[in-house]
């Protein structure tokens, strides 16, 4: 479960996360992680997000300061972690924060529909607003919006692109299969 902060920092630290075929810009304030970019996107994606949602912050590249976030992402992509637990600092409306919290409650390796999210937050008529809040999520992977699919089971829009969404869902499913296989062998 994440706590979403609304304090005003003055600096945003960033680095380029690289692991295998994953290359994502990530950013954090002194309070926590605030942005994970799309895989293989240019730095301009992050700069545009910062200018739009965190204007006036000074951007400083600091690989060392972001190391705890990088390590968690590496562990997640290696199948050694199912959630990311470092602090986050994301701003949003109360409705967005409610939706983002609901996304954080989707179990690893499973998917929910937009309707499932709307029912989960007890606003079943707000499916479109739920979709808009999910689209505004600045923390790909950490707030797992990749686990949201269409009501008919189809993959739907994702800021990181459908290829990234597919890769993340396949990674989680494969890691669950590997984990369950390992548990079965322990029970022999």
C-alpha cells in the first residue's frame, strides 16, 4: 500500500534505468518516486511530464539517490519482487488517488477491468473517469496500471505502449508459474 504525498519539493532527481531490454527514465523528489517513463522513450517524455505536472522544479541527474528505486525495479523485472515498496510522491485529485490506490491492490499476475476498478472504489458508474485517472498515473509498474484490461479481456491503452504492457503482464504470469512450480517441488 502506497502513501501518496502532496508536499511541494523544489528538486526532482532523475536517472536512466537500464536492465536487459528495459530503458526507462525515472524521477523522484526527496519525498519519493514521482515518475517512471515508458520503455525506450526519449528523455523528452520525462521533461514534458515534469514541465506539465511539476513546473518550476530543478532537474538534477543523481544515479546514487535513485539507486533504491533502481534496485527495486531490477528485482521486480527479475521476478524477485512482486511489489515496489519505496516511498512515492505523486500528486493528483482525491479521485485519482483513490483509483491509484485501487490499482495498487490488484494482485500481482492478475488483471482487473476498468469496471472492476470502478466497482472496487464503489463508483460503478465512473468507468470513464476511472480510465482517465489510470491514464494520468505517472508511476508505471509501481502503481500497476498495466494490470488493467478491457471488460472483454482485451489489452487497452497504456502510456508505455501495448508492447510494454504485454511484456509486463507476461513477466508477471511467468514469474507466478515459476513460483508455483518451485512450491510444488518443495511439497514433494
